[in-house]
């Protein structure tokens, strides 16, 4: 019985056969007959065995038996049958219960193939699933498989409570450790089209990610074709080891560095976080690669900006895998090259625009670009990203700029002093204080700063941290209204659901760290080549996304189409990809005024405060 239901059934079958054969043999040896008639012949061995079998399986067959010797043998067979069948039924029921329990625990093998496999569990998983569901909307029978060291029923319930609809996407959850090789077969690792490895919410999380990737790329039963692995690494010191175990099959998102860069860029440009979020969400317009049509071969990059009316061209992708974002306007397209475009979907990147550049140049305007200048930045709060953010800011400001860090940590001043040596353009100072107290904010004269960055406290609960951030924002709003000044504020938040609460504080931008990382992991799981594009967009070298005044490109107050803006920007070696209406900046239903990849034929009347979204080197 300790061998399980199948072992019990096998032994019951053996005992049944032996019992029936023995009883049949007894009938033959004793010359027992099935009838009391004088001329009745004794039963043969085969007939006796059959009678014993029937009594074993069905006690009702004894009703017409005659003769006590025959009845006794049949009664014994019936008792044996009752005993054996009872055990059989119990074993089968137990086996079914065991199988159901196994299915509940999520230990059965996944039969689906060509699925997206998510290894690990963290708060990021809900955004990733939501984005993949959106991306799979036009796919046939898509499937997402999740392997995590968490109870299957609990995980499924949490997914249902956090995600309203999964559309046509099937969600399969399996319980197990991502570090165990035995789990690979359970989730059909070799049949997955892409694999996302999540960083767990534990100390030294990168070691878990690296070991998981190593188990995939060097597994005993791995497939011969390369895997498509996307993983998150938090500490840049671990990226080299991660690349080694990735063996060219994995792309990594360096999450802490990425968020630091985005916060640094966003604090100087209101609305930039909305642009990044829109680019990374499958629900909006995303980045696609599409081979150029024959009519663009031999034409310039500038020509391609006008050749796509419903897509915004941002670069060139070569057959060798090289990415050129906002290349020189006179760069000529070669056969086999692709455009890198922002478009609604991969099938909307169509050359349906103008073949010739024909716009009204009298609508152009050329306000001067102020370039780098001395700036003062206030950092409220501190976490591991603080140093990276200040270092990134140093690439965008003029020498003599200042940074003041305010945090309730009396040991931080030593770290700040050491950090000064790495900053050629900024002077950094530290002030101890509770950023959640209004008095602290009043004492440091917040209205004297050009930019304010509010960082989350990573050492406490997520909701408590966001609550402290919101309190600081409310105090800043109250001070700004009393002083009659507008602050340029970028805020780091940890939970996307708290962003709506933050709107009452009227901060310029909210950078939800986990949300942006989740969006990028989702995008890279669909197209790993996008990593090369993001590497250019999110660093200070090369072309980046900027929001610049309309007066730099065209005259406000005059109706014009976006072809005019595109042409004006191209004269400045910039690729225009959208605009921001400042009057809609506080309206979430209008994406906070950001209009990415507009139809180039539709006319818009800009006000003097509106901004054009461009790709530019400065």
C-alpha cells in the first residue's frame, strides 16, 4: 500500500486471479456440481473458475445456487470479492484525490508550447501579464506559463484579483523552485518562445537570477536552438557574470541604473516619464522594425520621415544588427535595411505618406536653444538610486550647478562628501531632516531650486513608503501655492495604483520604478533587438528624447499639420515624434497632454507653452 494506488491495483489483480483459480481448482477436486440433480455433472476447471469469478464480482449471482458445498465455495469467493473490490474502490478514489491535489499544487507537466514562460514571482508580474495579454490580442491560442515558489491556488487568486481580464490568453501556474532542474521539464522549458526571469524580493537577488539563467543555458536536456531569455539585474557589478552565463542567449535590464537615468532625465523635462511609459506599453504606440519598401532604397533618412504618415521614424536597423537612432538626415538607405518606427502595431508601419517634402516654410520659427546652464536640484529622501541619479544629472548641466540632498540619515553626509569627487559639474551638499515635515521644506527654501526629485524609502513597506512620498508632495504643493510659484517635481513611486492619489499633489511626473521595468521586460520578451534601441535612448551619449518649446520649430497660434513640424525639426537634425499640449498636463484621460506618433496630416493649433517631442543629440 505504501507504493501508491497503482501498486495496490496491481497486487489486487494478482490476488483476484489467484483466488479465483484456487476456488475453481477446489470445485474440480471435490467434484462439486452447480446443481443438486442426481445426474448433474461435476464442474470443469474452466467452469468452476468462471463461477468463482462471477461470485467475486457480483454477490447477486449466488441467489440461484444449489447444494451446500457449492454455496460455501461461492460464499468464500463473494467474501474475497467484497474485500478486494472495497480496497480497489478506495485505492482508485485515493488516487484520484491525490491527482487532484497534485494538480492543485501545480506539479503536473505543462502540455502547451510556443508560450511565454515567466520564472519567479514579484509585484512586477501583474504588469507583465497585463502587457503580454495586450500583445497577444491578435494571436491564436496564446499562453503564459508561470513557475514560482508559491502556492498555485494562491497565485491564481491573486492574478484574478489584480488583472480584470486575460482576454484570449491562457494563464498556467506551476509551483516549484526556479533553481531546480526538475522544474524545467514541468513547464516545458524547451517549448517556450521566450523566457522572462524575475528578480525576487530578497537580499542578493541577482545571485538567484544568475543561477536560474545558468540552469537554462547549461541544462542537461536543453534544446539545440538558442533560448530567448530576458532577465532583470539590479546591481551593475553583477552584469559581467550575468553576461557570461547568458551565453549570448539572454538580454538583461539593469533596473537600478535604468530608473536612475529616467529620473535624472525626467526631472529636467516635464512629461518625459509619460512619453517613456507610452512607448513601453503595448496598449499605446510601440517601437517596431520594418524592412524598407523598394521605393525608399537609395533615398535618405530625411525622406523616410515623410514617407510614413501614421508612423514616426526614429532610426535605421541594418542587416548586421546595428541600430542607428536619429542618424544624419542625408544617410542613404541600403537594400535589406529596416526602419525603426513608432507605430500602433507591426502591421501599421506602412509607407503611406508623402514622397516629396512639401510644406509651408513661412510657418517655421527659430527660438534660440539655451543649451547647458547652471541648475540647482533638490533631492528629497535617499535610496540606492540617489548616487546614480546625481551622476546622470551631471551630464546635462553646466559646471557650477548645485545639488542639495535632504534625508533623515545622520551618516549620509560622509557618503555625500566622498561622492563629490566624481562630479565635475555639480557641487553637492547634505542637510539632515525629515522630508515629511513641512518645517524641513520651509527651512531649505524649496522655491529656490530649479528641479525637485522625491525618492522613495526602500527600507519600509511599499504602501508606507508611497504614503510618506505623498505627504511630502502635499506639503510641496501647499508651499508652492502660498508662495505663488510652480515647482518642477519628479517623484519616484513604488506602486502604480498610488499614482492616481498623487495627482492631487500636482507633481509634474511620477516614475513608478517597478512598472517601467515590467514594461521593458515585456517589450524585450517580444523583440530582443529592442534592447539596442533602449540602450541609446536611455543614456546621455547619442540621441535622446527631448521635449522642446514649439517656438523652436513653428509659430504658435497657427493651424498646421505635423508634416510641417517634422520638416522644421529635420532642418535641425532632429526627428519629431509627437507633441505635448500643456493645458492637458494634469488630465490623465488625455495621457497628461502627450500625443505620441500623431497622424501627420491632422492639423493642430499650438499655444506658445506647448512642446514638441523630438529625438536629438542635445
